[in-house]
């Protein structure tokens, strides 16, 4: 295992890490490692949360994408007359 030293940690970040460590009754080091693992998608339980909000945001089908591309195609055309 390697050691990482962080400099210039913002006071709000420092306070929040310490709060979490105190609440979870773990060391600051262990808390910071857990937060980094979660932020990097490497948490121990391996749960992928990227799909959690698909029911709210939805997905586009290939037909939806084709319709959108057709409707917005004119936006990518440059009229040289407009730039004179």
C-alpha cells in the first residue's frame, strides 16, 4: 500500500470528513479512503449506481435519436452570409 499526503484541504471538506468519521466511529484515514473509493466507483459492495435514475431521466431509442438529429440538423449548417 502506498501513502498519499494531501495539502490545502478546504476547511469545509476537512470538517465534513471529520463529521463522517465521528458519526461512523472510524478514523479520518479510513473515512477518507472510503469516500475516495465511493467517489471513484470502487466501493467494496461493487454496486453500480449509474442506472439509479433511469426511470426519472429515461432513455432514447435509436428512433428518438434519429428524430432529434433530423429536427436539429439545420443548427449545424453555417451560412457564410451571416458572417460577413
